[in-house]
C-alpha cells in the first residue's frame, strides 16, 4: 500500500507499509519512518508492564542507583585524599564523615574540604601531627576556609581538640625530610634531641606564644641542620612545611638573638653576635644544657649536680700535655689560679675567689678556635697533635652534645618554665607593647608642651624654661625645618585628642580611629 506523504530521508513519495511488522518503509531508500506504528496497550492489572518515571531520576535508573553511585564516589575520594595526606586512619575518617552526614555523604566543592577537616580532627584527636596548612595545600583550598570547616566539625561532634604539639610537628618535619635521610640513625636521634631542646627553650622564651608554631619549627630545623653540617636552605624548608618565608626568617632571627643573649654570660660573650652565633652555638648550647641540669636553689647555686666536670674542662684547657701545633704557646701566668685550691666539687662562691681575668679566658678561647681547623684536618690521626698520656680535649670539644638534659625530651609547659637555660625573656609582643606605650607617652608629653607654648606664648617676663625652649627651636632655618619633619601625623592626632580633653591613658593605647570617632567627629552629637 503506497502512502502519499514524502519520505523523511530522501523526500520521495514512495512510502509503503510492511505487512509483517506494520512499519512504514520507503521503497526508494529503505528508511523506516518514525511514529507510524503506535499501538496503545490497555491490559489493566494483567496487561504488559510499562516504565514508570519518578521524580529525581535522569534517564534510565532510580534513586537507589544515584545514591549508590554518590556513596561510591565519596568513598573513593576519601581514600585518595588520605593517601595524599599520608593518613593511615582512613576508616576513622570515613566513619566520622558518615556520622556527620548521616550516611548521605555528599558531592561538590565543599565535600573535599569537609573530608580534609575530618582528617585533621582525627589526627589532632589522636595527638598525631598533621598541620592544617598541609591539608589545605593538598585539598587546594584556603586555610581559613578549612579552619571554619574544622570548627563546624568539632562543634557538631561536641568535642575539644588537644593543644597543638610542636615537638611532634618537629619530629615529623625531620623524619619526612629527604635531607636528613642520608644521616645514620644515631645522628638523626641526636638531631631530634637538639631540635627538641631548642624548641622547648623557644617556648620558655615565649617565641611561640600567640603565634603560628610551624614557622618556629622551620627555623629550628634550619638551625640544627647548620649545626650538623646538613645542607638545608631556609627557603626550601619553608616551602616543605607550607609556611611563609618572611615569618620563618623572622623566627630564625629571633632564635639567633635569644642565643646571643644567653652567650653574654660566657667570658667571650661580648664577641658573639648574630653573624657568628652558629659557630659558637656548641658552647652556648652546652652552657644552656649545664644550666638546665642544675638545681634551681637561690641559697646554694652549686655546680656539683649538673653532670659537668669543671675540673676536667679547666685542666684540659690549661694542660701542658696538649700540643696545639706551636711550641711557643704556653699559658703559665694563669695556670696557678686553676691549679691552686682545686677540689672535687666546685661552686660559684669558690670560683669567685679566683681573680681570673676575662682577657685570659678570651685568649684561651680564641687560640683554641684558631687551632681547631688544623686539628680537624688531621681526621682520625689527630692523636699526632697530642702527646702520650695527654687527654683528648679536641675530641671532647667536637662531641659537645651530651643530651642528658630533660629538655631533650618532651615536657609539659609547667616543667619547661621551671627550667633555667641562662635567659629569662619576656614575650616579644609584650616587650613591643611596652615600648609602644613608652613612645606614645613621650609623644603625649611633647604634644602637651607644644600646646602649652601656643596657648601661653613666651612673654618678656618668661623664665628659664621659655628661654631654653626658644634656644632649642629658634636656630638656623635648616634646623627648624628638620625639627618640623620629626612631627608626623601621629603627633597631630595626639594634639587633636588632647585638645578634645581625651584622657592620656586612652591615647596611650593607640586606638586613634576609635577615639577620633568618639571624641572629635561625633563630639557635637548628643
């Protein structure tokens, strides 16, 4: 049977109906035409079943298939992120995610951030080191956004995280660094003890108070690397730990300055600066270790319980049995002070009786530093420079680290603050605040003097105070312009606040914008 309408493919009017299938077929091109054999099925309950379309499906499938796929993709993402972070507790992280989302998991941009927050909470809860900056770097999100997600996770679970352990963070930084992998196990253990000692000294000096701890960790890593002849640039260490380079440089500088302050107690301390503190660090740290092992007793400051043989050290330095490579070097003038009155136990009161000149001790130390490179160049055959029966003082000095102090192990904050390491420093922020208060107080006094001179100008009967002021101010034109340059915007703001009768104590706090809004710009509003 030929149909009059045209074919959809070749546009010829040669359509015929197939008597077997009932479809319309073009006899010219053979294309089967669409929508020409629709048959409605009305079978009631016993008729053929059709396909029911439900809300939430896309194409073929159902809600169950969509949820299973979402859960599968979420678990796969969790495993990938835990592998990149190096977290072995992936099951605990998956359980926490399932608990918070009530088994629904999730997808989208927020879900990886949520998984990273759960991983950080799990590691922090178990007292394991996983810095939040490293998690943010792996997930590729902002650290503040991740921090807000961590706060939401902790609030949802109703838990309290322990404090960040800076010692564990340092151990992780050392053990994960490829620079220290080439060292032997004994030397790595020695580096760890040295770093823990310096870190806890930094805690005692308040270098980590109110600050991010990782820059301090990076600074200590760089310092102990230099002590042990390990090539570690501060830029590379900061990049590995995902911390700001400028902040790491600042913490490193503060660490060096603190060690320089400790070194001032040594006889040659006046010659130690930030530039040469690394070379003198073995002696400084040995002194700090000695102090930390002593008993803090104000009535009897004895050195007999510190585990340090002062007799051996003095006798080794002044012994005639040691040959430093020059025959004319001999210290005989001051040996009598060391040899006379020596006992088995020395204390500070006894040492004060000997009049040992600082120049003598400085000369001994300088001479030894000049001869140490010569001794080290000999290597294992360094005994050639030591006569028979002599003590190997050079070997004892190169092995300066003992590791017997409790600060080489993890201690609580109360125990750290109770130790004496030769320096009792104040928090840098507190010192900076005190200096700022003092500077503002001086500016307030100078502003009051300027206001007083304007309100009460000098007359013919003015006293010496007015004459001295005129003498200081009325000079040449160049000096007058120079004095005007010293008055900056802060001085003008302080003058304005004083004229509006603002209390000096409020001005010393430095909140100028708030005070201007309260007392100057809104002064006429009731």
